[in-house]
C-alpha cells in the first residue's frame, strides 16, 4: 500500500493511469502519444506503476499492453470504507461519470493478484467444479476445458448444468485460460431490480470474454492476471463484473475469495448486510 501511495504522488503517473482508465490495454507508443515527455520517461513511470501493482501488462504478439489494475485501489477501499460506504461512493462516482464523460469505447477490466500456491493448484481452482462452487457462491463451472467446449453453470449439486453460451477460447493448462462470457439472465433482473424493458436493453450487449494469465512468482507464489474485455460501449456487464453495481462484488470479491480459499482452505465469508 505504501508503494501505491508513492506511485500515485506523481501527477505524470496519475495522468498515465487516467489515460488507461479512459482506454485500457495500450502500448507504450500509444501512451506516449500527445504527452510532452520522452518515451524513456514514460517507460520509467510505467515501471514504477508496475512495481506498485497499479499497472499490469500482457503480451499480444510483439506488443506489450498496459492495463490499469484495480487490486491495490480495491485494497485501499477495503481498508477505509465499509461495504455500505463503498456502495454509496460508487453510486456518487457513477453519477459523476454520467454527467462529465462520454461512454468509453469497449471498456476493459484488469486485475492482478498474487496467490501463495502452485500453477497446478490455481488451475484446478479455476477449472474443477468442486473448487469453483466454493467461491462462486454455490455455482459450479462444468467443462472439459477443450477449445470450443461449453462452460456450463450448475446452480446446485445434482442440478442440470445450464448452457449460458459460454465457450472455451484458449486452454493452456497451468498458463492461460480464456472463455466467452454469459449475457444477463432473468435472475439478474430480479437481483438488481430491473424492469422487463431494462433487462431487454441489456440483453443487447455483445458477448465479452475473460482471460486468466498464470505465471510463477518466486518459489512459492503465482501471479494471476484477469483481463475481461470486448464489452459494448457503456456496458452494464462491465459495471457488474467490476463491482460497480450495487449488490455485486464482481471480480474483485470473487478473486479475493478464490485467493483466500486456495491459501487457507476456506473461502472468504460473505459480507454482512449493513444495518
């Protein structure tokens, strides 16, 4: 947390984070465009942000893409804001965004965390139904994890797994996993209090995809990076998976529970409702 605050103290580094917040997944060249500073200086600032875990990177061919990482900011919020206050702050931030900015084009969510485990065990946590049920709120993900195969949702033990249209896109055991994401379901409308018209409008969003990158980190830990992108502009699904919708912890909460489960044997306790 100290490293995050030191990195955020520099206005040029905050400017780089703002640019990634506007459009995530940029190369060094793209981040340098229009800045009154040298490529070398921008590269040094990015190194500081990476060391503070505020920026995470992913290779795409020969290019190195940079993403704003929500994990340290989420940790700061967890330290000083209760769940109730976080929901209030998020609502105010959403209002400010709606009033001040145009919708982002195809927003991207990025999150990097470090787990004390092995790549093999982390892969099992992402792919084995018995594991996923424990941190997915009772839902098990069922698949043979071959490219093109469905990723089915089993709502309860013994229930018939549901096909929500998710398909495996990449499966490189212990290294990389990617699959297409589901659209909103009727239960989401009930959970969030949407009308039938609101649900219909959100069913028109294009299907997104999530990618998990697994890398060894030292002798006994793994670096897990989650990139969730290809959303429609101003996507409600992006807000949901980012934890920006009231009643949805999104990937930050889910990954915190996964990390806790793998490291301690028990998932993170469900939050206690305010009041």
